[in-house]
């Protein structure tokens, strides 16, 4: 359903060029990581789940979802979360825009 490392040829592809998911939504995975405004939080090791991370770490990374043209198949899911630097300027990070289809009304 999306462009990833083995089928992308190492580049992005146009919107709607793959089949939609089971909900009929196109491009929820692959091509580019979906950069999210949410900050990535890291809880520390499992022996101390309440451990807080320094402000430097938590403020420097955002969540990215869905994989990119350079991702492995295991990362191709809208629920797969990755952390990405807020300073990242690579071509495999972007945003996903939702658009609804509204047929034109005809007047008689």
C-alpha cells in the first residue's frame, strides 16, 4: 500500500499512486515519514518506568509516523512511531494532508 525501501527506487512518488488501505484512505504509509507536532517521550529503562528524560532530549525530537521510501517493511504502518529531530531537513520527512471529495452540485 505504500512506497518503501524495496519498491520505491529510493525516491518519493506521487499521491494516490498505490491502492488505498482497508478504509479507502490513500497514502497513510510510505513515501515520507509523517512529521507530527507531538514530542517524543522516552520513559527510560524498564526497571524505572517513572524515570523522566532531560528537557534537552524531550524537546529535541518529534514523533514521525508511517515510514518513508527509505524504510523497511516493518516500519510501514500508520501506528509505527519513530523519533526524529526537529532540525531534520531530509527528503523523506513531510506531512500528510487529508482532503475530502465533494462532488459538484448541479443546478437545473
